[in-house]
């Protein structure tokens, strides 16, 4: 199988951006955490309600807490933005990005 895609793509692995694996919190889970946190629930109770690991919930609340007017505040949109910025996206190979280098490699 690997030989086939090499032949079809001219020796370059096709670019295939994949979504997050199941190890990350979704935006809907973050919204649930934010709503329950605003109601004054603790991390363990929030984890039970959202069906998430209590440690992950606690870390999520601590990592993405912001102080606004002396009060610690958790916002799902800010947390999701931070998560999206931290994701490692695959880089295109140098051969794929440079047609001149690709042509040289083909010769």
C-alpha cells in the first residue's frame, strides 16, 4: 500500500489534515464546564455532569482561568481559542511547498 501512494503522488505523502483525536475537550464540553462552574459547582461534580475525567476538568479550569475584576472567571470561547492555537498542525514537506525543488528532485 505505501508504494502505491508514493507512485500516485510522485513520492510525496499527500497532505491530510486530521481533526483532533478523542483526547481533547470539545467546545460543547467546555461550554458545559463553563455553565456548571458559573453555578458554583466543584470540579468533581462538573466532571460527573459532563462525563469527563475530574483531573482533566480541574486542569481545564485552572489552565484557562482569567481574573476579571478580582474574580476568577472561566470562559469556554477563550479556552477553545487557546486550545486551537496550541494544536500542532502538520507542515507541508519542502518538496511539496517548492515546485522548483520538486522538479529538481524528480530529475
